[in-house]
C-alpha cells in the first residue's frame, strides 16, 4: 500500500495529466450530449451577454452595408406586395382552405458571434426560446442559406453554420432539378461541395444551386450558391461540384430564422415510415 | 507567490477577452487564427507546481471552449502544453538555471531566450490543437501547414503583448 501511495505521489503530475486529457477527450467525443446537458456554450448567459454587448459596438461600423442590404430587400419585398400586381377578381378563394395555410414564419435575429476558420463553425444569435426559436429551424440571410439552429437558451441560440463539416444540406440544381447533398470540406469559407449529382445531369459553371425543400428545415428554392467548378469522378458516375457560396460568412450581421409550421408533423410521419 | 495572484487574475481575464473578442475575428486566408491565450500559461512563475499548471491549463482551455463552441478541444491542447512546460523549461535553461523571483518573460531572460521558449510552447500547443481538431491524418500536410502559419502569428501577437508589459516586474 505504501508503495502504491509513493507511486501516486511520484507520478502525480503524469496521472493528473492523463485524467485531465481523458476528461477533455470525453468532452470532445460526447460533445453533443454533454453540450446539451451542462453548458450551452455561446448560447449561455455569460458568454452570450459578453458577445451581445461587444457586437453592439462593432455593429456601428457596418451600418452602411447593413442599410444597403436592407434597402435592397425592402425593394424586393415591395415588388411582391399585392398592390404591385394587377388585380383580377375572377377567381374564388375559400376562407379556410388548407391550400392557403401559411407554411413558414420568419423571425429576424442579429448575429452576435461568428467564426469561419475552424473545422466546426458556429454562430450565436441574440434571440432564443422566448422569441419562439427552436432546435432544427433553418437560418438564412438576405443572400442565402446560413445554417440550422442547434441549441437554444432563453435569450440566445447557437446555429451550426453551413461552414461546419458536421452539417449536410439537401441541395438542388435550379435549372435541371437534380438533387444531391451539400457539404463543407473545412477549407475555404467561400466554397462548399455538392455531391451525388449523376453524370448525365450536365451541370454548367454558373448554374444556381438552391435548397431542395425535402427536409423539414428550409423552404424550396432558397439560394445556396453558384457552381464554380465541375469535376467528373471517373468510374463513379457522379460529379463533385464546387459551389461558390452566395453568403459571405465574414460579413454576416442580420439573419432570418425560418419556422416551418408543419415540420413536426412531417418529421413524425417520416420517422414512422423509417421505423416500419 | 500569493502576492502575484491579482496580476495573474487580471492577465487571465484580459487574455481571454482579447482572444474571444478580437483575435477570433482575425482570419487571414481562412488558415490563420492566432491563439494568444496560451501566453497565460507561458508566463506563470517558474516555481508553479505541476498539478497547478495542469489545472490552470484546464481552466483556461475550458473558458476558451465555452466561447468558441469547441467543448474540450482547447482544454486538451492547453493541458498538453502545461504538461510539457517543465520539460521545455529544462531543455532551454540558461547555464546557471532559473533564479527565484524571476518570471519567464523577455525583461528577465532576454528576447532570444523568450522567443525560443515561446516558439516551442506555441508549436506544441498548435500542433496538438489542429491535429485533434482535424482528427485524421488524411489532410496531414494541410493541418501541419495550418499549425505552422498560425504559430507564427500567435508568436507575433505574443511578442506585441510583451512590448506592453508595464515594467520589469509586471507582465501586462
């Protein structure tokens, strides 16, 4: 027994090192469970508060850009108002027809923390559960897809950025309709890769890549980016397509969180089919 | 040692805030992210016991992790660096060893010694960090290049911060 204690005292640093490293790697690998239970990282109160105040200051320097983007979006939305269309009264619409149910709700939020140069990038938004934000809602900006909500605390939410190797998004070529999955490779924050596009799809450089609308997260036809480079894998029959992302993640200030009203219903139904 | 406690608390807060509010927003070509917070472990006094080094490494790393959504990644790298510190110090010890009451800062042992020390520590930290982050050897050269370039900038920032050391006995 005495030898045992002597051993422990003699190698206490090494043993402590092993214990701490094991703990760290346990955190790294059990990442999502741990993360949900104990600390919600940047969606927690303290770090959220610090980021919120700091980004409040930084925001002033970007007012010009933000204003220009908002003005452009206002103009776009105004062009979609009923008053801009010529009214035709020759159709009939039932008041509570299920065809006219509202499908999506948009909530604007401010980005208070963001990164682009890690393997797993996340954003923090200044709105949380009290504002109706829930896990798995889609996040877009005026320019296109940004990511998916991961964790929510009362006042803050963290978002898995599109620039996160853990996120895959179902995407579609706008012109031809072929769909595949879009994934970031961990390198440049301007580009992501679209896989599983079959060899007969004939994608061209410059074609738009949009969301497919298959998942219960994003609506259809939201811009993701444009094709930058097309590589045909010999023998596999699939293209690797490099997509220039339409969102500049370094200049992200305001985003919209999308709530799909029937998402829970869709997920439940799909899960039922998978279980069968 | 106890009278240095307020200074190190101050260092801790300043380095962490500098890291999460300013340096994490510096991104050259998507490759480089300087990690200045390691300076906290680097400048701890010579007689700091090993177990305290390791625990402080853990605390610093976890704090950075909370802000960066990385859970354990920075903690693992910083604990590793803290564990290697006594070895690195012995490796580059001056001929007559370290005097009591002095700190591992350029004002006490000269810039040449400090750069040697900082380069070794930062390289160890960054290599560990980026290899664990990628967690595969598939893009090994990518990872290596990333750690070397990031180390360069980290050391640059560390030297800049050391220029702001108030006087011989103070660090920041």
